[in-house]
């Protein structure tokens, strides 16, 4: 009995001698303990922080500069006074007709004139953008491959609301209030002739009429016997 009791008490005695029971936590670190970094480690940490700050600074700088570089000018619409007759002459060969280059009154300016090659719809077209004296925008588009789908797209799917006769030419009027108003010359043009579309954004009939009359004047002034017709004439 005495030996068994002594042997059973031995583990407890050894645990007490070690000063801690199995599984007990070790001594706590002082509250003011601070890890010490080696010089090389500290240098790398500082370099990382500096790099991050520099990247943030560059990003903020770009965020401030880019809007200034791409800002749209306030006031009148951008104007470049494009030479429309010269551009029309260059497009004439590929167009297959003499592109409309109406001479508009003082106060009107053209800010682009270009030929757009046929895409998947098979319609190549001549287009000029005009800025009106009231700072509105009207496009003149002409093609020899017009079709109902293309015309609908060029006029914002506006319904036909009537006809207008200007300078002896009859134009089809399409109006979509709040979006655009358009005049179409030769909406059902036959092969070999062209269709002219005048589309105005927030414009009235008076400004569209000015362009329509100018187109009519350009057609009547076409040189007789020219190899290519003026707007299908």
C-alpha cells in the first residue's frame, strides 16, 4: 500500500517541481514590449510604404489632370470651318454622284465633311455636319444606296408627318418631338439617283428649310453635261 501511494503521487510532485501544470501558459510578456526589426527588414518596410505613397500620389495627379485635358469647351459648339466643296470633290469619285455641298448664309459653319464607306448594311454615304447660327446642329447625308431600314436609322425611327416643297423640290418630313426633325429628298430614289437626308437636333423647320433651299440651289447650279449627277439629277 505504501509503495503504490508513493508511485501514484510522483507525477503530481514532478509537475509541482517544474512550477507549472501541463498545458498552462508560459510567462506573459511585458505590456511595453516592442518587436525589434533588423535594419535590412526595416529598410524594406520603409521602401514599400514610400512606394505606395508615391503610387497614390501619381494616381491622384492623373485623376485631376485628365479631366482638364479632355474637357469639352463651354460656350459655342466646336467649329473648324471645314471646306465642304473641297471635301465633296475628293469624295465624288468613290461616291458615284456629286456630293451635296450647299452654300449656307453667314453664321453657318461646317465642322466636318466625310465619306463613310459601306458597312454591313451595304450603304456608303456622304455626310456634312453644320452648326446653325443658334448653335444647333444639322447633318446633311446623301447616298445612292438608301433603303427603308437605313432611312429609319438616320431619322431616329421618326414617323412621316407630311411633305414640304422648297425651291421646287418636294421633301418628306419626319418628326420625332424631343429628339429630331428630318427632311428627306427622294426617299424612294431609283438606281442611279441619290437620297438626301437633313436631320436637325432641337431645330425648327426654319433652319431645316435654309439647308433644303441651299441644297436645291446647289443642284440647279450643277454644270450641264457633267459626268456625275448632282444629287441624282
